C-alpha cells in the first residue's frame, strides 16, 4: 500500500530547509539514498490536524540514523518543527507524512563518508487506507516465502530506505490476490507483515513477536499494547510459529497506515469464526478514540 496520494502539483514539499512546489522537489541522481537505499524514514499520521506521536517517531528516526552512522543535519526540535510546518502548509487535517533522511550526495562508490551532508525531505498529504469493508469483514493474507532479513545483516529496528526485502514479500501477497503477507525469520518464527506488526489472541491472551524476531518496534504496536493493558488484557511478547497463527482465536495487524485491522484467513486457514474477533474490535475502537483524542 502506498499511503500518500493527493494533488502532487499543488503540494508543498519540505526539502533541505525550504518549502517548495512538488514539481520542484528534486534530488540529484548522485544521492546515496537513491543509489543504494542509504537512508532512514518515518511514516507518521495526522489526526484532526495534530501530528500523531511525533516525538516517538522523531526519536526512532534518530536512533535508526545512529545505528547506520548517518548524521542528521538538524536537531530533533528543528526537524519536528519542520514536520509541523509542512502539515500546515498543505492544510492536512487527516493524512499521512513521509519523513525521509538520505545519506546525501556522494560518488558512485559505496563509501558513505564521501557524502558531506544528509538530505531531508518531508511529504504531507492525504492517505489511502484499506477499504472500510476490510475492517468490518477482516482481511485474508498469506505466508511469504521471502525470509525476513537476518538481524546480523541489518537490525530490524532500523527503518531504512532499503525495503526490497519487504517489497518482495508484498509481491507474493499481490500475486495471491491478497493485500498482505506474514514474513518469517531465518529460524522460522514470525517476524512481521510486510508493513505491519503481528498480533494473535489465544484463550484470551494477546501474543506478539518480540523485536528480536525481526519485527520493527512499531509506534502503533506500542500504543495498542498499552491500550490492551488498560483493558486488563494480558499481552505476552514471545516467538510465534506458523502453527500459532493457524490455530489463533483472533489475529490482527497494527501499523501507522493500517491502524488495527483483523485477519480472518491465512494460507487458506480460517481464523476463529471467520470474522474480526471481540478483542480486535475492542482495540480498534480504543485506538480510534486514543488517536482522535476521544478517550474518556
């Protein structure tokens, strides 16, 4: 799913310190983000004109950058301010932000240290969600044969521009006429979906894979865990197998774009009674209230 859509010719893009028309928002072909996928990014939601969990996203961005020795050429406070400016410039009330930091201009070689300064751009627009019908009736997905990157190759906590691993799994899903696929790690345990975190419910207990299994530490995931605990639901981080998914009472995904969406079938196996379960529905409603500031 490509979340951002809208009137690109009238959009304002924040690019290295300036708001420019989208038609003028260009980077050089020598940028290492383009040449090698060398950079980091965040996808952030906007609800009622408010940038959702901005501090958490900015913190994760800087931690991702530190892990790959990428120096972001502005402070966290200034970058957060730039995000808000971009949202205001585009009059976004309900939408999505893509915040990207590339290594910057370099040579055709791999050496990242020839890049003198990182490049930053911010896009804010409307969002392409899954159809409402999928939230009501639930989603069908598959297991991908594409294995999640080994954690010693690249830490799963790094949200990098190199998403080819996820894209290959996404292609498998689309080839099977479903929107998502679960990815497994090199040991056969559940890592995450191509763009979302995985949760199951079994005998009233919520289970989700730990970061060490190859999952990105999702912002939405963390909020959903907190909301579940507020409802006195037990949440356990543990390794999950394909069998665990097949026999789950409920199954749902969380993510910035997807929010909370129920899974009703995987690899032809029906989950529960074939409808989004009560825990999934509760957490979807609680997340909506939290995101829109409607909590009691």
